[in-house]
């Protein structure tokens, strides 16, 4: 099996990558009161030094009430937190890497033991003033990303968090301009967020959005059940300023619609003409649900991934748990040392190394 496609350069706007491997965003919740520590700096720098093409940070939250549901999720606002992120990006660059923050608002997903006095914001009940300030805070964090020297940014629009709660008819029951019976109508909030972030960073700075059909509240949920519905969802986001679509699946090899073996990223690229990132159990046999249940999983070969990449289904490949377990995963794959790749242990979810 040739791995040349995985290690070919990628170029788009200001973004120049040495290979197609992306470190997927993975919540660590180990930033003290929202401020990244030296341990966080070292964690990302270690992956950069091991030849990850692009690092996407764990979710980092905007300056809104209830934007996080765990105390030590990092902030992406305020002098102290932004100084911490400046240390991160400087270390990543010093080690030859490229990186973007994932900018986030969790919406109505409070953990029972966290923030009992915070009323989490809901897509269905936010006032128009709340919505406009939230859009402004997404834009402010986008400007900070560019000002700090990050190479790209990602908007978290997936997995049942705030932006996704506007997409989803179950959680968006609004009757004003931010609601609606169709997915296209319910996409207005996301479109307005993207437009504001695009205005904040200019035309040459690359914006990624992470999207998913599934929700943490319902793993079988689907926003778009046909290619036509996916067009109504994705094309307005492209027009608003999204450059790259990061298409989250639990298993990257699963087809999105009947009659084609294209996965979510494949369909997103076909529909929008934009670059896409695939993700979902890359390099591992089992999906992340087992990890949350305390189960490990064995490594898997990359032949199906490479086949789809060579075919042009997607442009970049996000690797999550495999890179969490083994910071040198990319180097080992590049050098052909696949026997040295590590199986995934669920214990890796709770540690930084």
C-alpha cells in the first residue's frame, strides 16, 4: 500500500500543510479555570514535532454565559487565556507545525455537577439580543485567533452543541427568523456566525466548520436525509465564507446515502466543491463510544482510507484517539513502522502526554 497521498502537501489560501493528517479536536478539560497551562503547550508541541500536518485544538469557548459545561475547558477570550494560547501557537510553530483553535459554545448541555447556577443558553429560548451578542463573540474570538498568529480556525457546528442546536428541529422550535421548518431556514444562525467571523479575519484566512449528522443527544439523528437536503444545508455556509468542511462521522467508511459509497466528507466535497476533512475511527477498529465506556480498541490498517483519499473523496484526514494514544503516530505511518503503532487504551482520555 502506497501512502504517498497521505503525505502529499496541501495548499489552500493562506494554509500550507506538509501532509494531509489533521489532529482532530478532542476535549481535554485540563486548562486551569480556562487558561492553558505549560502542560497544554507541551501536549500540542509534541504532536507538531511529530509531523502532524495541522493541529486543531480542543474546543475553546467564546465569551458568553454558559458557553462551557466543564470548568477547565479552555477559554478563547480574556488576557490570561489568550496569553496561554499565544504560548501554544508559538511552541507549535517552533516545532514546525500549523494549528487552529476550535471555537465553541456548548449550548444546553450542562453536566449535572458543573455550573449549577448557570442557566445554559438554548437555541429555542435565546433572545435576539442574546443571539446578536453571541455572533459578535464568535467574531471576536476569530479575530483573536488571527491576531495571535494561528494558521486557521475551526467553528464547532457539530455534535449537538449550540450551533448544531439551531440546525436541529428537535432543539430549535423558534418561530422567528432563526427558526423554521426547513434545515435551510434553521441554518441562519450558523450563516450569520460565519459571515461575522469572515468579516473579522478577512478573505485570505482559512475558516473550517465542523459538522455532523449525529448528535450526542441522539446518535441516529440525521439533519440531511438526501443529497438535496445536504445542498440546502452546506451551500449557504459556503456562500457565507466557509472554506473547508470537517465532516464528523463515528466511522469514516460508512456511506452517507444509499446508492453511493461516498461518506459524509465525500458528499460535502461533491456538493460544495470545497476541500473537506474526513474523520471517524481512523486507524482504529472501534468507534469512540467504546472509549467512553472504558473500552480500548485495536489498531486498524489504512488501506480503505487511502483508497478514498486517492480517489479524491476528501482532502484531509483527521485522526483523534490514535494520536491521543501515540504522539508519534504520523511519523510511524510515514516511515512504514506500522507494527509499532499502538492500540488505543481508554485511559488515554484522561491524561495529557
